[in-house]
C-alpha cells in the first residue's frame, strides 16, 4: 500500500499544470499599499520610541549614580555627626569615606587639641605682694602688668 501512495504523488506532481500568473484588481492592491504605508509609519514611530527609550535609559543610569553619591554623602554626614557628638570638634572637619576612617581621624584631632590645650594654658600671675587698689587706675595698671601690655 505504501508503494501506491508514492506512485500517486509522483504522478500528480508531473501532471500539475504550470502556475498561472495571478492578477489582482486595483482596489485590492490599493488596500495592500495603504496597509503597508500604515505599517511603515508605525515602524517609524517605534524607532523614535526606541531612540527616546535609549535616552531615558542613560538618564536613569545618571540619576541612579547621583542617588548613590547622595546616599553615601548622607551616610558620611550622619557618621560625622555621631562621632563628634559632645565634642568641640566640628563634624565638617572630619575626613574619610568609612566610619572607621572618620573615627581614626577624630582620635588624631582629639589628641592634637588636648596637646595644644595643655601647652597653651595661660595663667594670670598672682600678685600677692601688694593688694590691688579699689580705684580703676590701679586695677588697670595691674592688669596691664599682668598681661604684659
């Protein structure tokens, strides 16, 4: 049976008539052309959309980078405020990108301030030999002498 089906298909291909040229009427062709024109204009619109999408994507990446930078800056500011709390050292002078670096710099500055404070303590010399007069002239001259003015 399988032999019969192969023979019949080979016969039909040999006997098939030559394909005639198809002729379409003018209205059908105009309809196809109009449809093709709509598709071409849609393609142009989509190409413009794709181009604007590329621009938006690059803008998004720039904003994402800016957000990350601002978030890191805010973290550094919070760390500096936390480290310098109850200290005479202002948070703005600390440097470092991590909390540990800022703490290390704070310790260096604290040591410098303590050393500077210890070396520059000024004292007014006690003048116990003579009592200060109650009028302002004697008081002024005693202050000038004590301050070396």
